[in-house]
């Protein structure tokens, strides 16, 4: 289905909706006439579904009569009351048209995946079929109806699609079982294994037990850590890895702890020797010297081959042209300029 060009001044202008489905999932491809991030727009994009195929159940009013489910892109949050919101959310409506109860659910409960997570004019969503939410099985029938509405933060409609009927194949009832065993053995010829981990304000150092098993299983040669705090140090990181992930033959871990970044630091942890790069210890922003990029850079000597390694923690969140994105681009340019 193609929606006409009719919201030239809106934060989005709906383009086309395409779909595909199999026995387990419904896939949607949304094409918008704007480059946006579904998780952080200047308004909300809401996908309404009559997911049980019965127009007499669900909401009697609104954009889609019979709707019993909505996926809200850029969902309202308590944290961002001044803006549209952040992330995705699922709303489930009561089966009775006269009951205005709305349940707020995590998108994970509906098996939702979407890509890309960066700004784009195209986005694909995957929705799991046969999920039971609040006493009803969703997307199990031969067809569902949907529509999309774009609204401002104040609730004014910017654009809306007509309703679209999606025809689905028979639901696959055989339960899916994940692989019972996944091999993490290195592929023959692999010489170096690197992992990166945002450890949320140094949490793995404070509560090591849940994380140590994963680190030992991954058996990485180099670990890039983000979100250490200024209360931690090179010594605390070295001690953690030497105590909990000891190397063979009494070898010791090497750590490059980033000096810049304020109260959030990065670190490079390596089983190979490290050479510090003094010029990259602190990388100031290109436009202000009182702030620095959250990073840790060094040279790792991998059996005689020198490898430049950098752990980076760029500014998160925001949307196209937002303050966060401007900061992120500033950080990237600052890194590029320092590494020339």
C-alpha cells in the first residue's frame, strides 16, 4: 500500500507499507519520506492492529475500529516528559469495546524486533504470531487489519494511512526450540578474539558473579570496556581480571585505562602487552577543551604485530539533528582529528 504525499511539513510523511508472513512471524516494511529514528522522533508513529480478526472486539473508536493492539514508536516515558518519548512500546486494549482499559507491555513480549536502530527512511519490524497477551491469542487467524497514524506530542494527527488487510498463512503450532548447544570454539586459523562490553557504571566489578562465567566462556584476548566510573582505576580492572579470569602460565592482564570522559571512562584489557599512546590519553572536544571524549586508546603487541585498539563510548540517544546527535558527531570528529 502506498500513502499519498500529504504531510510535507510533518515530522514524518507516510510512504508505503509492505508485508510478508510465515507460520511464526509477521514482517512489516515501512517506507517513510523522512529520515527518522523510530525510537526518537518529534512525534509518535502508532501502528494499530485488529490482531484477532474480529471487528466487534477491541476499541470501538479511534483510527481502527476493532483494534486490540498498538505498537507505539517513540513511546512516552517519565524520563522525557518534555519530548515525545523514547523507544517502542505495546498497548493492549480490552476485549470489550465499552471498557477503556489499556495495558502497557514491553515490545519483547510480542517478540518484536526492528531494524535499523539508527535513523533511516526505511524500517522493518518483525512481530511474533500466536502470542497470548491478556487472555487473547494474537495474529493467529488468516487475516488481520492495520493502519498507521502519526501524531504530534500534543496528539494532533500529522498523517494517517487507510486500513490495510494482511493475509496470513496458517499458524505454525509446533513449538520452536533453540539450539541446545552453541559452540564458542574459535574457528581454525583465528588468531585474535575481541569483545566489547558496556558494563553500566562498573557493575561487573561490583557484582562479578553473573558476568565472570560469560567472560571465561568467551575467552577473549582483548576486552573493550565502556562505562567504568572515575571511582575505578587501572589497578581495580587489572585485579578483577587477574583474580576472576586468570591467564595460563601465570601471565598477567594488561590494562589501558582512559583518563578522559569525566565520570564515565573506557578501558582496554589485553592478554598481550600494551604500549601507551600519550597523545591520545585525553582527546578534548574539537570545540571546547573542558570536555573530552570517552575513550581509551593504545597499541597492542600481538605476537610482534602492532594493532591500534580504541574503546569508545559515544554519546547515546537523541534523534536526527538533536543535541545528542550533535555531541556524537563532535566526538567522532575529535577522534578522527587526533588520529590523523
